[in-house]
């Protein structure tokens, strides 16, 4: 009976029935996609996906979150069926699911991938872990970079909207004297540090080495291994405390949302020229030049703005403190330029220096 009815239905209706049956529902099973967007958003999405003003080789949709294979099938579907009338049509196209259709719609609302994305893809290897979503960047207002060494912690808080350093601090670590450092002592230090850190939407650290072994001719030096272990423990604790501080108990999936991102450690040195061969040089001269150039806020967030208070703070520190503060600032600026603002000039400069 079902087959007889199906044979007399129009082809598009047949396709709708078959697709809906395959996921145990009817066409209404895709109405969730419709309900996720306002009327104005749906109009914007439909206007973009129905734009036929460009050829397939430069098809408008290839600037959004859609695989080339789906793009080709979408083009074929439109040739046979005409324009997409509702968002519920998208999951009915071969190769699309409710999930992939939503990804496409979200990317249209967030805006097309700029040319800088293609340039940044030329940077070899993964530069950030975990991956930073465009929606996270869009919603972000502040970024806190934390630079941890054995004897100190520095942090730089940046306002994303105007690329301004609103806090830049050095904190020396005081270890218990006259006794062996226990894991509880390290946790106490990590707790005190985390309590001092300002709250931000995104936290950035340099990606640490995955081995405790030392570089050079004596990689198994017991003293160096002990220091590296102590630092690794403290970094892990600080990361855990930051993530726990940013975790909300009302999160739907019950999973811990990562808000700490790890940047490849060599990128700041290469981008800002503080790496000569394989040796790092002091950052104070490079930072001083940046501070002199930071006379005001830039249009389009082309360069950072450091208020006079921050400049004076940096210049009154001793050489070691300046170097640590410099590493922290350069790490922060590298993340902002490459991952947040996607500055084409900075990315091209980095590619040139690493090629």
C-alpha cells in the first residue's frame, strides 16, 4: 500500500518521505533547524545560499563551512530543484545532515572566511591547542596570557575590542625555606597565583615540553629533572584551577569547557625576532621598541596600545623581571595577532621567517 501511494506522489515529495523515514520521522524532524534562527537570520542565510552570481570555481558558499563534495552536490541539487525555499530543505540534499546544515548556517551568520584564513593555513603545524572556535573569538571580550617560569609568573590582560593592555604584572614565587617542597606546597603556590589572576574569557599559555628531560649534553641531570617536574606540576595545577574557576554547574552536557589555550612556544620568538638560530635573546629591547611605538590606539587593531602606567611599570623592573614580562607580552601579542585579529602582515612576516 505504501509503495503504491509513493509511486503517484511527485518526485520531491517522494524524496522528503524517504529521507524522513530514514531517521524515524517526517519532514517536521528538520524543523529544529528552523527554530534555531530568527526570521531575519533565516532570510540572510537563504539569500546567501541562493546567490547564483558566481561561477562554481568561485562559488560564494566556498567561503563558509562546507566541504567541496557537499558544495558540488548542493549545486547539482539546485540545478534540478531550483532555489532553497526553507532551511528544512538543506538536510534533504545528498551529503547533508541536520548537523552539517547547521554548521553551514552558523558560518554564514558569523561571516565568510577571509583571505587571511588561507594565508594562515600556510603556517606549518598546529599553532594552538585546543582549536579556537570562531564563535569563541566573537564572544570574547578579554584575553589573559599567563607566562610561568620556575621562580615567577607574569600575566597580561588585553581588551579585545581596542587591543589595549589593561593589566601587566610580575609575581615572584616564594618557596618554603629549610624544607623539602611537597606536592601540597606546590598546590598552595598555584592556588595563591590563581587567586591573583584577573578573570578573562580566554586564557593563553605557552605549550610546555612533554618531557622532563633537559636539553644539552646532560639530559638526565637529576636536579634539572626535579625542577622541570616541579614546574610541570605547578602549571598543571594552575590550568586546572583556571578551568574550574570558569566552569558553570549549569552546563548542559556536564563536560568541562576548556578556556585555557596553549600556543606553540617558538612563535613569539620568530615573529618578534628574539630567536637567533636556536638561541633566545633577551626581550627587553624588542619590548621597549614596541612600547615606544604604542603611542595610541590603532584603527583596525593593527598594533597594541600600552598605557603610560604599564610602560612605567616595565621600565622600573630589574633585568630578569623585564625579560619575564617581555616574554609574557610577546606571547600575548602573538596570540592576538595570529589567532584573534588574524593580522595579515604579522602572519606573512611569520611565514617568511619560518620558511
